[in-house]
C-alpha cells in the first residue's frame, strides 16, 4: 500500500500546499468509543512515510465520515493539533477527504 500512497503524496503535493493543520496518510487502525453521553466517537491511527499520529473524531465529525473510512486508504485530514503536557500530539479532526478524490480545483 505504501508505494501507491507515495504516488498519491507526490500528486497531492503538486496540487495543494499543506497547511499546519492538514495531514495525509493511510488509516492503519481504528478504535470506536462510546462517550459518557452515549455518543460514538473514533480514534484513528494515521500512518505516513515518517510515522504515525492519532486522529480523534468527536461524535459530530464521526457521524459525518464514519461510513467512508477504510483501512489502507490514503486521506487528507484537516483539523486542530492537540498538545498536552506529557502526551504525544494528536489531531482533532474537522474534515476528511480521500487523497485520490482531490483535484487541482479543490479548495482544501
């Protein structure tokens, strides 16, 4: 999967400039959790060519995207970086788009 992902990365870097709140990679793990208010949320492990980062989908974002998230598929994640003392930084997801669906006309 990484060779195909590498091709998508090359293509996407030619189409758009990533901002500090955008990350791309393939989904390598998914965990679903139920909140105290009995809503569903998800934790994704996003893998790129340099490592992994955890992506948090709170219930409102989860409801919007959960049906279109597949393992070993490359995505562009837009969100906020969450940095807490003594924790590895995480991304709080706001928007998800498949890398293969991004065109030169997209405003990501």
